[in-house]
C-alpha cells in the first residue's frame, strides 16, 4: 500500500531587513524538499523585502502583506497558505536565525510521528553562538512562580531557566522555532492576533492542551538565534507587549485575580524604575511607559475596549520588531 510522505512547509516572516536574513533563507532553502516549501512573508515592508527576496531567492514562495500585522498576523498568514496547500506540518522560525543542522527538520518530523498527540515540537536552539543554549522550554505564567523566581532570575538566569537534556513533553515552547502539526491547528485554531507578539505561544499551547494536544521538546540542534541586543530596555515596546500580554493571557485563562495582582506589581515596578532613572531622557521614557502600561491595564481589566488588540497602540515605533522575538518569556 502506497503511503504519501509527509509534506512540511517552513514559514519565515520579517517586516525589515536583518543582517542575517540571507543566511536564514539560504539555510532553510537547502533544508526543505522543494524550494517552494519555504514561505517568506513580507510583513508590510512596502514591497522592499518582496523585491529583495525575488532577486536573491526566486524559487521560494513569497507572500506580501500590505501592512505590518505584527508577529501573530504575519505568521498566521504564512500558516494559512501552508494549510491551503495541504501540508502536513509547518515550521515557524524567526527571521534572525541561521540553520546549523540541515537535518533538524527531518528529526522534528520523526518526533511528531513518535508523539501522535503533539501539536508542537521544538528543537534545541543556540543563542547567538553555537554552544550557548537558549531556554525554549517554558512554563505557563503563574503569579506565585513569578514572585518566587523574579529576583533569582535577575542574578542567576541560567539556574532558573533550565533546558531538559532528553526528549520530553513540556508546558509550552518559545516560538523562535517550532514545528506545528496541521491537523492539530485545524482543531485548535491559529495564533490569537490580539496578542500581537509575545505570550501568544503561551496561549496557543494552553488552547492546545484544552483539546488534548501537547508540546514536545527534542534535543536536536537546529539554529542559532541571532537576537539583537537592542529593544529590550525596561521602556521598550517589546517589554510593553510582554507585560501587557501577560495580563491579557491571565484574563483569557480565567485567572482575574492573577491578572490584577500582576498588573499592580508591573505598574508599581515601572514607577519605581522611573523614580530611580539616572538621566532625564531615561526618566521621560520610563514615565511614558508607566503611564501607557497603567492605561492599558485599566482598559483590559475593566473591559472598556472589547478588542484587546486596540490596546496595542505603539508608543515606541523604533523598537517595533514583530518578525523576531527574544528570550523574555521568563521575565
């Protein structure tokens, strides 16, 4: 009896050029069975990236979005295309990554076969250089855990954030590089675009669990994540999204008390940081951040805005980077 080989698409999204984007696309182009299996989503660059990719990689699939739809919207567009083309699985990967093991995609598909109820499978990812492992196996937000690990994480992040050494089921995987089972996505749904970016991977896996699906880590080396050092300051847009979305997730998960306590703590910490700022410029930035965070939390907690996505007004456009996410999930 003939059995069709599983088909896998790879989705990479960017809204601007990265120094390593060429390395990223060339690595994935040689990793897929057919160059057209690599789907690049131009996330509102105004056609600049579409033109560049068309010249540098004319045989891959390019999807051009008119507007920047942030991390969730960009990747959802690519995943929908993969679903329409009847792929069996789809890998989502950050645009600031570089493939160091071309065989890792096959290894992830093998893990998907070994775990028939796995919706998501993630590999071992290196952080900025081979040998330094990024923490991609994460736990669902917990107010008590946040309180207990907040200070230790600041001083000993590697002791608090540990990676398993063997293949194992985890609560959820960082979205920097994840293989998704299409069958599961048809039941679970795609990323909730009201998150924009950050914590959407938490929500995705939480919803998967509610449908009986799991997330699995397999320790096969895969990529280097060339995360940029800028954009993660205490007043940045990325930090704003992370803190805003944690409260959004607590509310979605039916944990209003945790949402209120986390919001109170986050706003208090923001004001304390502003008070301790060393320069006038930093103080002004932290003041804007604290006021915006307080306003957004009020909107979310009182439901004055029915669509949480409307709360993602962008006070820091220079820090906007929806194609790539850092390792802030434990913060």
